[in-house]
C-alpha cells in the first residue's frame, strides 16, 4: 500500500527534513518522510546534508566564552584563587573560627590556672600577669561549679560542643564561596 | 535555578552584591551572548566583546530599576538585543564582497557533506551572516544557548510554532546558501 507522502514532491519533503532531523515530527510524519528518503536518492542526500549541519550546529555551544571576560572590572571575580590551605586559614580567622580557638583557650585557662583546680599553685610568667584579669573570672566560674571537676568538665564539654558545631556550620557557609 | 532563588539573587545584586550578580550572569550568559552574536552577525564579530561588556554594565546599572515584572532572562535578552542593534545601526555597511553576491541555488546543488567538521563550522558561520536576523537569533538561541523552543518563544515573545518555523526555515536557507556555486567555488578560501 502506498501513501500520499511517497508521492509528495521532493521540495515538500525537503522542507520537512530539518524537523525530521530534530525529531520534531509526529511519528506518522516521521515514518512517511523516512519511507520517502529511502526511495529517493536526492532527498536521501539532502537528509545527509541536514544531518551534518545539525551535528555542526550542536557544537556552537562550545563557542560561548566564559562570562567573566565581559564583566565590569569592579564585578569581576578575583584572579587569585585561594588554595585549600588559604581557605582553611580564612576559616580560622573568621568569627566562628575564632570562637573555636577561644573555647579551646578558655578550657586551657580553666584547667591550668584555676586556684580551685591547681591548689593555688601559679607560675608567675608574663602570660600569667596578662591573664590575671581573666583568671578572676575563671575562678568565679569554677567556684560556681563548686570546684567539682566532673561538673565543670561536663558543663564545659557541652558548651564547647555547642559552640564548635554552630561555628562549624557557619564556617562551612563562609568557606563555600 | 528556581524563581525564588533568582529573585533573591536579583535583590542581592541590586544591593551591590557582586557575587550574586555573577551567579545571575553565569546562568544567563549563553542567552545574552547568543543574542549579541546573532544580531551582530559574523561580519561584526569584532564588536561582540565590546557589546557584551556594555550589556553587563547596563544590566548591573539597571538592576535597581528592575521591578521583576518579567523574568530576569527576558530583561537581559532585551538589553542584549538593544545594545547589539544600537551598534549595528551605528556601523556603516561594509563594502560588498563576493559573499554578498546573491546567486540563486540550483535545485541540483547540495552542500558538500564530505566537508570536515572544522570546514563545516566555518561554512555555517559564514552562511549565518546571510540569514534573516530573526532566523539567526532563533538558531543561535537554540544551539549556542541550548534553549528549548518554549524558552526561545518566551524570550522572543513569539508563539512556539513561529520559533520552530524560524529555526527550520533558517536551516533550509543555510543549506541553500551553502549550495550556491559561488560558495562551492570559494570553498578553498575558508579552510
């Protein structure tokens, strides 16, 4: 059984070839065009031409240069791309990074300089003098905990974990960009 | 990128957040570039960089006035189109060359399908310059910016069927242009 498309003139078939190559024709039209080009060398050659053209057009995406090249200077990203080491350093000097350091430092001070924990034995160093003010506050905290090492460790531990976890979350956001 | 994310980026960019602006442009760069390339055509390729810089500068400066009544992509498309058309209108027409001579294609002429990929790319680039600007814009958005027919219709504010007709007629026209005897004889000059 023949169909009307097999007898359509080649010009009409050729007009349908771009859509055929893009698979934009409905299945019935596509199969009719396919049947025609199989029996018509001229249209078969035209189909080949559109197929080659399609393959070439698809590669035009590669001709788009990076957008950064066209940005006004004030909006262009820095040409300097920090290494992972520098990014880590940046994280450390960020507010949450500093929080971690402070927590660790506070823990060290409590353990090292509290009169209640060390029995009042203090080493008189420059650092001790510098931290004299802080020491009074630390002693107040230790006293509040009743001088009990277990309670103090538990409170400090819980506080430290909370601060470090939230600082970590904030740091990740800070570093991501 | 969702509409909410885009609105957030637009708001931040309008407040001067360069990072947000870069994120917006990164998403829509291929659209702006395709439109500028389409309107300038291969003969004004040297102007593309200048126009693109102007487009992004105008986009940034105009963000404060962008009310979000249209999509950011549509707004950027319009800026890119306007700036490119402005340059085209300012440039004097180039002198007529062999490529400007329109010779009707014979029915028996077909593009040489044995051309290498690199040659075919150059032929298409040259032939694009002779296409109607609407056809060229639709084709560049389709292939260079990899947009769907629906997205192109949205940008060009045309029915989807019209956009498909532009792309398909554009390809038919490209084939006819490349089938001209003048082009076939001139083949050695492009490779």
